[in-house]
C-alpha cells in the first residue's frame, strides 16, 4: 500500500455490524423483522455529541467511505477524497458515520442475507426499500449511537436524496443538509436507463428470477451490461474524450486501439472506450449483487417526496431549521445543475436558508467522487463553519457541566 | 388506411430489386461478388436527368421512405413527413430515389441473404461495410439509373454521414448536400452506447455467434434491449416528459401507471416510460435483423472521413462545387447542434458554400423524422431553389435539343 495515502487517510478502519431487533415497517407495507447494518466511523464523538456527521451512500457505495481495511488494501474507501484528517469532511473535527444501507450487499441485511423463514438467501424476496425506509433505519442507528442531532447529513446522488429525506422526515435531527449532485426526483430519462439496466439483468439466463444463488449461477453478463449503461451516464462526453487520450492516427480523441492503429472490421473492441467500459462493467459484476442492483434502481425510481405534499415539494420543507448546501457539477448530465437548482428553488420557496455551489468540472456525475479543487474547497469552507458550531456548542456544554 | 394520408402521399409504391453483378471491393479488404439493392423511387425523372434526389437512410431505415405499399398498409414510409407531392422533398418536382443499404435487412444483400458459397445465410460472415462502401454502391445505382449528377443527396443521422461521404468521394456527382442531425464522426459516448447495444445482442444465448438462423432461434431479448438503449438516445428528456403526460397523482410528468396511480413495489413496469420503451424495443426486434443491427452500429463507429486527411476534415472538402445545407435540432443530444457546427466550420474552412439551420425542437435526435414546422419550411425553401435550378437546366436542354 501507498504509505502516504495511508497517512493522509483515516488509517486502518474496522467495520462494525450492528443488529437491530425492532421490526421496521416499510413503505411497501411489508415489515423487516430484524436486521443488521454494517457501519464504519471515523474521528471522535465530542462530549455533547454535537459533531456527528452522517454519510449516505449512492447506488454502488457502502459503509467503507474512507481509509483502508488492512495494510495490504490497495484502494481506500469510496469517498476518501473528501473524508479524512484535514480533508473537507475532517475526521479531526467530526465524528463521521457511514453505513451500508438495507438491501445492500456489503454486510447489511439484503438479498444475499439468509431469510430466517426458510434458511435460504432472500434473493428476489427481499422487499423493495425506499429512501424513506433507509432514513428511518438510519434514525435508529443514530438512536443506537446516542446521537440526537447530526451536525450534518451529507450525500451525493442517491445519497443526496437521503439527505433531503432526512430534512423532511426528521427536521429537528440535523443542523445541516448537504445535498450533492442530486435531484428532487428522477426524470423520465433517468428511469428509462434504470429500466434498461434492470432488463439486462433479468433477461440474463443465469438470473433464474433472482434465485441464482440456489442455482449456483450468477447473472454476470447482465450485471456487467447494467453497469456499462450506468457508467456511460456517470461520465460526461468530454470526460470520456479526455480519459481515452488523443489518437494521433485518426484525430479521434477517445482511443482507437493504439496498439495497431487499425480498425478490426470485426466485433472485438476497436476503441479504448469499449474495452474500458467492458472492464469496468465486469469488475463491478464480480463484487456487487445483482438483486441489490435491481432493488436500488427501484429505490431511485421511487424517490419523490413531493407525493405526500400534492406535488409541491416546498411544503415538505416547512418544518425544521436545518440549513442547506446544494452542490452540482456543470457536466453532470444524469442530475444536471438545473435539477439542483430545482431543489434550491424549492427550499427558497419554503424560506429555508440555502447555499448553492455550481462547480465547473468535466467529470460528469462522477465528479462528486473526484478531487475537484473548487468542490473540495467549497465543501471544506462550509463544513469548517459547521465544525465551529459544534466546537462552540461543546465548549458551552463543558462550561455548563 | 387513412385515405387523406394516401392522397397527401406519393401513393401506393412498388419497391424494385436491382441486381449488380460487378464485384464491390470493400474498405475492409473484402469483396462482395454481386449484390441486390432494394429501391423505391417517387416522382418522374426529367428529360436531362437533372432533378434526381438521393435519400440516404439511418440506422433502422430502409428503401421505403414514403407512400404506402398497399391499400391495407397502416403506416407510410419512414420519411413521409418530408417526401411527397407538395412536401419539402417534393415528388412533383424531384425524382426521388431511396435504397436499402448493403448489409440491411429489408431486401438488399445483407446478413439474412443466402451466401452462394455455402447456401446458408451470411449471418455474421457478412462483411462489415463502411459509409464509403455504401456510397460506392449508391454511385453504381446512380450509374444504373443513368443519373450523372444528383440535384441533391439528403440524409439524417447516419444518412447525413453518407451525404458527407458523397461530397468527398464523388464531389462532381451532386449539386447539393443536405446533412441533417449528423456529426463528422461519433463521440466516445456515441460509441459507448453502440457497444452496450452490441453486447446486449451478442450476450443473448439465442444469438449463437450470429448463426441464430440455423439454430432456429433469434436474439429477441438482446435486440429489444439494444433498441431500448438506442431509443433513449433518440429522445430528449423533455420529449419523454411530454410524451408520457403529466401524472396528476404524483406531479411527475412522465407517467406513473395511471391505471392504479400506485407503485408496484416489484419489478414490473411502474412508469409508462418503462412499458413504452419495452414496447418499442420488442416491436423493433420483431422486424429487424440482429446481425444487421450489429453491423450498422459498427458502420457508425467507423465513420471518420478525416482519417485520410491527417485528421483535418476540411481538406476532404476542397474538391467539387456542391453546396451544403446543414440542419440540427436544439434538443438532439446524440448529435447535438455543436456537432453540426463542427461540420459547418469545416466546410467554411474549405471555403465551401454552406447554409446552416438550427431548429428549436424538443424532439431530440428523432426530430429529423418529425413534422417540425420550421424544419420542414427551411428544407422546403432550400429545395425549391434546387428544384428551380433543375427546371431551368431542363428548359435549357429542351431549347438546345
């Protein structure tokens, strides 16, 4: 492992599995009797528990947001660019909590878990969970950790939707809501891409209606395809162009096979973008569960908190005092800046305090995971104010005690 | 059939199959010994053969561009909005020729044709053809029809790329090049979508390495998926929103299932956009050949005429005197207006005469097939000048004779 990466990070971290025995009623009407949540925490909770930050993950994320699991670990957690000592989400100042959401495949109860009813994996019988269900389970996690109020709840993409839901469902339990590269609900095009991804998985003959575990198979090809489709929507066209370099032979700047400079006139990959996507899709399919992928795309599709407010989302934000930071990226065409501005307009209509940062970046939707300087600086500046609030509050509580 | 639609159209048309016995050398180095081209023509060729217009089709098009095949025919040809008596491409003024390209599946020689070498369908052994190969075959068709010079060559999307190729390969054989919703070459993102579509087809277990005809199977699911992906890229996000109406229950305007207004909490389609795409994909898969789809996506990927000009496309246009009309649509994100402006800039650099029309439309890439008034008016105005040139030329030739 790169020792300087380890030193710059939260270090070697240990996930924890927390069991919840209280039944969780779901939006679908179903009930999960008991469940596990895998979590990681970074930093120290202060005396008055005012410096806790919750990180909500996106489609393919999990509880491992920062640091390394061992000395041999090659890659840090998925948001190590943002979380760590002296980083934007500063582990020297905050007690940072990240969990794998219900329905996930990284240790929390989900389709790969054993269904106590029949001793087999839940598979497709695992109920569809919504963002609201997730946030309810996260609130129980906060209870478990003794955190009455988060200093901030932070998330990108689907994570940002969880942040919005926190501000609606538990308006008194967070001081700041940081919503990055998100949208108030999916567009028709977003849903269409999700549907094609789902069909890729379910039409794989190895899918067996989701009971592939019992068949000793795995819809690898279908999940690979689904991820390839997703991946195209995470990258901007210009990011793709950048990433694949300039092809001197053709003037195309997205990578004809440079080893030969020639076209195959066959169906093998001619361009680097093709082999790159295949590689990305396959490596994802080796580590992610297909039923979880199906489930979480539905979680995305179903997100629309305005449904309880006659379609007027601003009414959802009339309660509570939390402040908002909304961040978007110029080249994100999955949830473009205009979707973030919808959120901002909604919050302004609800007379909420909101800061908005639109970051120039050609990183596409994935920019929220990347070390884009202006983004990290903006996030850092905002969170240093949040950290000061926590420090002041803790000081007051010290004096009081 | 709708009698007024018939009356407004070129009427009942009869395709012709034309056999070519001269071998066609391909860009890949392979040779097609002999081949058939299916064509349709509308209108009358004038005395000096100066009013002939060639229509080049896009990925899923064919020779049937206008009119009806029988009284019972429900749908007219794919460009009936543009082609017909008094329409933008006026069959009262022009002799309009449209063909199914080589490698197609509507009657011209392609993967579904019998390979004389073994008496079986070519299937995956049909060679990959390029836009240049197509244009060479089209030039032979012009020879066959006795057309020395087209008044105009017209095409949208991949059709527009054929038009560009005409102006490069046969600069003296066309007076006007009309390039609609096209690009000088594909972007990395375009290629990525094509690759995912191809993988959808080739990973279908019914594909059998393209020999599905012999296996009595058909990669229906794979082709359906491929078309669903394509279809998303043809429509704009706003067009999708418009198309699926406003959902009164949720405020979402892309069609939650209106029959129940409720979410399924399952993996059936919840939103109309999902069932719409499935329907579109499936109906396409019933009438189109999967090997042709594979082949034509490669034809698209390979298009890059700058490759013979050290990457400087403007050098490709230094020959000939033909004039250009370039048309783009504001909401087309497959080949957006900036790609058309690249073409325009290239032509200006080559000191060619070019008109450019950027049409406001929320129809996405598909707008080139739709009756968008400003588009049809612009095309019509341009072509009426072209028609006058033909009429004058014909008159002169009458006087001379």
